[in-house]
């Protein structure tokens, strides 16, 4: 579900040509300012983009927030729609709300009485124990939901509150894959803790169960609830799945009388559990080179009895149709971070090999199989 690429304007001179100015909010002064690229669509005339910080409150036992509060941060004035640069102030409140260095923002674009929304989790600060997710995250250009007529915002945005609407729905999504040798004594361990970097689309709608459109992206980092994993013995050859939880939220903006709070409903994945489990009938593909010793990309040898090999990172695994939110299907991307670890142990009497189709430091697929490797 990575958002489509758009023209990125990098120079301050280009931003000046686009006519962007920033109106500071009444909140605490920013520690720093982040600039993000946004595709505001094809509306005519000048407009405004209200930027709000989303704060999750009242987590359930699964870690799913039962209440979301969007607090206004700033307003960006834009001379036109299309591709623009937006300024996001990183205040002390933003840093306090950040999970694993990531904070969630909502953007409301207004052109006349037409409004569109977007959401994004952005890396606002490095976080101890999850530097990879906080620092190396690629900030995708923001894309917005289709515009809808919603009145003219002639006031500063108030805090907008969203209440969990309906029961949480559990979805299982592919995280990665594991294969192990059939040799007696060979073992593989999968440890999955609180820093999986999984990105899904956010869906918004004015209707309870239909007409949802994808709006921006949401990244799950340390909102994961706990840690876990499992070990597997000889002959394990399966994909690994994780539990992600989808929640629909209802805006109480109708009660407040504030159309600035956007679409009435939104749904996204606010949390996931940290355990992993083998599931599914589909098996990973075999090494295209037939045997590990023939694989020119990433070959590691594990000595008999005591050999082992560790991988704590890898290329992201991209998959389509990851989840359906009512009548909108979104794809997703998940990868390894420093808190997802695959370890191979060789307690057998044979020499084992680990191989893959990329450098071992970041192989998207790993193999350890006796019919390929000896």
C-alpha cells in the first residue's frame, strides 16, 4: 500500500513559488519543524491544511485505543492544490505522544467548502531500541481522500474526538517466512517483539459500512502489545503470520457541531499483538539455485553440533489485498526491524547451510534445507 510517487519539491525557493505560508498554532512552541510532501488533488483556488496531532487514549486489554483525540497543531496556507510542501511542528506534546519515535497526524485540506483528509505516522524522534524504525523510515508523500462538500471552515479547528464504534476485528497478515533443515537436531527460532514496522491504509467514510476511501497511511510501531515467538524443529517450512486488529471509529463532531473534524467514520489498524504463529497451507518457494552451496547470494555455513546463524533485519515483504476494510481493500507492507530476529541452530551431526536470494545481512528469503544445502 505504499503511496504512489509524486513530484517532490526540495528547495525553499520552490516552496516560495508555491506560495506556502504557515500559521502558528496556540500550542507550545515547536522543538523543530518537519516538512512533508502532500498531493492535495485538483481543487481550484487557495486553500488551508489544518494539521492535528492524534493522541490515543483508553486502551483496551488488546491495546486498541477506545478514544482518539485530534489536537490542533498548526494551519498551512497553500496557494493552490496539487503537490505541496507542508510544515509540521514537532512540539513537546508531539514528542510525548510518540511511540517508538513515531507520532500520528491527521491533515484536513480545505478549498472553499470542499474538504479532504489524510493520516500519517511520521518519525519525529529517534527512540532507544528502535532506531531503525524511527530514523530509517521513508516518509511517503501524503495522499488525501476524495473531496466532499462540508461547509466553510472559518474558525480554528477544535480538538476532535473519535470513539471506538463496534467490536475490534482481528486480521492475520503475513510477516515473513521460515524454513528449516530436515536433519535431526536442526532448529530455527522466531522472536517477534514490539517494533514491527507494518503500514496499512486508513479508510474514511460518511457511512457506517460503505463508501470508504483510503486516506494516507498508518504505521504500527511500538503500539504492538507485547512480545513473543516460537521455535521449530527439523523440516519446518511455513510462512509466519501475525495478529493485527482493525477498529472503526465514529467522530462525535456532529455532537460538537464542528464540520472541521472531517469524515464521520474512519477505520485503521491501531495495534497488533507481538506473538507469531505458523498458519496457512502455502509453502515458501525453494531456493532458485537448487542447493545452498550453489547460491551466489548469501551463503553461511553452520558447523555440526554448535553452529548457529542470526538475522535481525531483512528487506520488507510486500503483499497485496492484505485486509479489507468494509468495501475498501488495502494492501500492506511489513518488514524486519532490530526487534524481529530469526536464529538458526545446528545441533545435528551434519554441516548445515543458510542461504538466500540477497546478502545475508538483509535477505528477504532464507533457506536451511538438507535437500538443498549439503
